C-alpha cells in the first residue's frame, strides 16, 4: 500500500468549517474595504525574481521561494557558480521567477506598470496569499494570506484618520471589543534621535526603544549605551520612559522633549491632528493609543506608524499594522508617490476570535435539509422539491443512495444538518413532504409551499 | 531610471473592474455549489513533489512548476546528474515541492489524508488557482483558477443528474442561454471498441473519434485504419457517424450497435436513466446532448463524461467538463472510492460573458458618492456623514486633499462615481449636504437622513 500522503511543512489544508470561518473574516474585511472606497486588484502569485529580490533585505531574499526554470535549465546555469557548487550564486541563473513575499512590493510594481491607467489618488485593497520559506512555528506559516489596503498619491492626513476608523469598523463588525490601535510617527523618532544627538544611530536607538515592553527600562538604557548613545542623551530621554496619561497630555510632554527639533514637532503636529479628528468621529471597538516605542519596519515608514493589539486578556502578538511611506514606488523608478496603508493579520485574528468564541454559530451552516432517499421514484419526486428550495436559496440535498434509513439519518446527524425530509409512497400520492426537525425530533406533513416557506 | 517593471509571461494583473467581473462569476458558481450542498475546502498552493509527479503523464510532469529547495540546495544534489548536467534527473534532488497543477489530485490527496475526519459521501467544492508551465496563448495562462465540485463515496447516478442541473443553474444565473451540455459514457466507448474487435486499441480509437468535429468522417476513418483498426470494424461504426435525432432515438440506435456488448449496454442504460430524470426535472439555460465522440481524459473517466459548450454564436472551446472516475484515491492507496465531478472554466466563461455583454452594469459599481474636500473643517463635517453612510453599507469616500474643485470633480467623473456631495460653510451652519447627481447634473440640499435614504 502507498504511504499515507502529507503536505509540506508550514502549509495547511482547510476543511469546510475552517474555510467558512476564514471567509467570515475575509468577507467582513472586504466589505469594510469597499464601503471605505477601496477597490480590489490582484497580482500574479509569482513575479520576476528581479521584481522581488533586494527589496526585503538579505534575510528576506533568503526567505523568498524561487521557482526552477522549465526545460533544460542547466543549459543556462552560471558556469562558475556551477563549478564551485555555489547554491547562492547559481540561483539567479536557473530560476527567473519567485513566489511573492508580501503584497506591498507587487502593489508598487503594479502602480508603476499601470500608472497611465490609474486615476490617482488610488485606493486599492488586495487579499491574496504570500509565501515565505520561514521556519514554521505556532501561528507562523509558509503560506498565509495578507489583507492590505493602501492609498497612493495623496499626502493628506485624512487617510490616517480613515484607516483608524477602518480598523475600528472591521473589529466592531467582528464583535472584537477592546482592541488597541497604537500609533507613532517616524518623525517623532527621528526628532528624539536628533535631540539626543544620535541621528546617525536612529536604527540602533529605535530597535532598543522598541524592546521597552519586553525587557524594561534599565535593559533598554544599557543597550543604548552599548550602541554608543551618550549618557547625557539617555538622560534627556527620561520623560519618554514615564510618558502616561491621555493622548493629549503625552503630546504635551513630547512637545517639551522635542522643542528643539523641527522634524519632531512636525510629527507631534501630525499626531495631534489625527487624535483630534478621531476624538470628534469616535471609535466603537478600539482605543487609539500613542506609543512612542513603536517602530516596526522603520526604514520603510516616513510618517504615521500603526500597530493593532488584540484585547488584553488574549495572549497574541499584533493583529494588524501599517503606516505612511513616502517613496513606495521609487524602487521601480517612479518618484514622489506617497502612500499609506494597513494590513490585517488573518491567521491571528482567526485565533483570537476562536479563543473568545466570537465566530457566529451560523458561520459554518452548510446544508439546511437532507432528503432521505427511499428509491428512484421517491428520489425524483424529492429532486423536484429540492430544485424549488435551491431556487429560494435554501441549501438542500438528496442522499445519493437508497441506503438504509438509519445510515442516512446518521449522516444527517454527523453533518449537523438541522432538517430531513421523508418522502414515501403516501407522500407522493398526497403531494406532501414529511419534514423532521433533527434537534427536537418533531415531524409534520407539509405541502411544497409550506416546505419552502419553513426553510427559507 | 529603473526599467519599467513587468510580470512573467502567461500571468496577469487584474484591475478593479476585472476583479469585480471575475468575482461575479466566482460568487455565482460558489452560491450554486452551496445550494447544492457542496462544502468548500482549500489545499496548499504547493504540494510535495511526490504527490504530483507521475499523476498527469510525462507531458504533465514537464509542465509542473517546481520550487527550488531553500538554503544550500546543491549540497544534496544528485552527484551523477550534477556531473552530467542532466537537468531532468537533477530536479528531484534540488526541488522537493511543486505548485499544484490541478485541483483533482490535491483533492484525492486530501480525501486520503483526512479520511477519518470526513463523513462520506463527501461533496466538496474548491475554487483556487493552479499553475502550468504551458506555452501561453490566447485564453491559456500559466496561472488560472479552477472551480471544481466533486462527490466521493457514492456510485449513485443521481449525482450525474444533479451535476447537469448544477451546470444549468449556474448558466441560468449568469443569463448565459443556449449552452450545450454534452454527455457520453466511457462504457459506451469501451463497448464500441469491443464490438469492432479493437478493445486493445481503445485509446487510438477514441482519439480518432474525438476529432470528428474537426477533421470530418473520412479523415477519422483514415486515421483509424492507419492505427490498425480493421475495415470491417470501421464499417460497423457507420451508424455512429450519422447518429442524429433526439437523445432517445440516438439511444435506440446505439442499442442496436452495441447489442453484443454487455458493458456498452450498461453505458446506454446509465445515459437513459440520466436523460429521463433530466427530462422530468427540466433545464432552463442549457440543453443536454448525447455526443458519442466525446472522450476527454479517457483513461481517467470510468462512467459519465461531460463537456459544456458555449452558445453556438460564440467561438470558444469548452467552458466546463467533468465525469465519473471510479478510482480517484487509488493513486494514494485508498481503494474503492468512486467519484464524480465537474469543473467550470472561469477564464473562458469570462470571455463569453464579455463578448455577449452579459455582465450586469452594477457589477463593477464601486464608490457611490465622493465628498468634495474644501478644507479641514468641512472634511471633518463630511466624515461624520460618511461614517453614517458606510454604516448603511453605502460605499462612500472623501477626496483626501483640499484640491481645486475642478480636479476633484474630474476625479469623480473619471471613476464613474454617480454622486458627489458638496459641503461649504453654509451647509455646515444649516447641517445640510448638497447632493449632486453626476449624470443629470441636478443638485439638491438634503439633510443627513435624506442623504442616507437617497443613497442606500
């Protein structure tokens, strides 16, 4: 006998219930994207390697899945690399395509390639899988979906305001209360680095600051010192470590810290604008919180930085994030296209909803009624009713074989089908249907019209 | 300046209108799958190579996209193949995964792997992309979607009846009238080969017969002769070439041709059963037609064979197909699981609907109303109304920048947004909104309630 088949590590099969639950999240996000005026695009699963390579750093390049060229691919293999058995150097000559690693670089490529057909500002959303040759672990997969919305071609801060509302609308629709939307601004981080005279150490500085939650104040300071940031500079940072109170009061504290930095003050002004607008518009499921330690992919972002945390009682990393980037399309030669975008982490949102029991019971409802099959004559009579039910959007099916009744009833039970219909000679003669409720056990003879109205 | 980026040949970007039109077809098919009691599953984009290789013939193996192993993949390269620069032999040692080639083999793998969790008969649908390293041409791509529905675990012919109804329901919903569902049965082809004493040449025989439409009767006969089928046998086939009339009368002719073949008569009985049931249940958009020349992937099918043709006035190959296979999961060591399934050809259905102008006008409706941005104070006032509109599922947006009014109006026009709202100081003071119809040019001052009710 053949070996029982399996799937590659880090990938997943989804059964009907899982697909239904995932689609519930996708549809909620998609529906909200639409009401906010975002339009869908889709890009190919694989891109030319030149489009992807070099865009995610050295580590990213390594994690990109490469597709082997077709045919006699060794004919064009780089001779030197081949001789030296240098995998790394050989790859480019035997692989021209690669699976996309995220949706952002393909989107940048799309905007540049189709710039003449696009009406700017362009608000697009994209919900597609991406692939990474990462070491699989809990909640980390080699194939997973990203749900992104971005606007390109406008520097307006109203977009940031809209994205915060969008997050809130999605989490409200998912009934996921207590979400925190953390916000920061790259200009504030640059400003702080500037006032402590560490502009040249911006990355080291923010990497250390980003760890405040995990390692605490003292360790952060040690790390900064070890990276060459002066004690005097670190002393100036002291107010940062004790920032608290409302968004507005934190803004005030930051203003005094950053009074000497024009860029820092600009960042504060942006945050204050966003906060004031959100205060006016209101949030339902989420809270907006200033977090000056938030850095994410700092090199990437130029203005606002977002990160969304699950409700406090759920142990889970961020369930979304995003920010403003002023030069998304520059990598493909199109300058001065500012963009801002956010992403939803489907897999983590799924785990959170599962943990909190927030999936609606109806989400994996599949078949509402199974018609028991007593033989060909009865089956044909049933199929006429089934046709009518389906026409009224009732999910209905006939058990395919005239198997023993017990087997058919067990099938209905195992699949949680709430109703069965029994049709024998008597029903055919009187043109009726015996409808049985599988939960209560009650059963009634009904006409076709009654059947349709009861199940619709 | 960087080179303008591009995508690999045979792949496609989809713009918002195309995504909307594709989703219209997907949603129609998915909705019908559901009312017929099918449940969704999803499988990973790539499988272990061993799952896919050898399942599609030599040509198929060649067309499967292989994924290069990560890291120092040459370390495990087959030494002999490497020395001989034998691409074909080397592949297996530097690539362990491959992109799926269709949805059928992954489905078979899924059924075997999850057999203990599955309640049989199992009706599943699957709508996912597949990849083939085929030479791209009009209507043929390297990445394309398949939409499959299959039932495994029942030999009941009612499934065949249901699939014909399913096709009809989908094409009715798409308003695509005049579709022909061609049906044949593998047992009839075997029976014919048997009576002309060419059972050992079944493939040659059906390959030739399959060409009747394209090359005509004489050429088909020549080909059969050249493949070693006797003149006497070919003479016996004569009635096949002139089969005509109703489904029933063709069945009668076939009965006389196949009177000596038990298997052939079984095939006729099956077809007659299906035809009688369909005659009782009725079809709306499609016609069922017997086509004894229909063979498709003959080795695969064991009973019914389906193929769907577009309406006659559209030049297009088949837009769907399927059939019964009695040993789907045998390749993975699970015996005696009969299956029957059908597939929809998304890309071709798209082209047909486009050619016949059958996409509903509303399909690519995106944003219903754009709020003109006259400045921050006005924008905030607008966003409060926009929030209310979105809450009522109206797709609404604010122009992000306080640009010149003409620019904003042009933006609304270019995007075919049917309404704009203008809010200046007067409107803010009177808490009203000036709603302008972009088609008629009419405009009225309305309250928030009126705005919501007019646009909902």
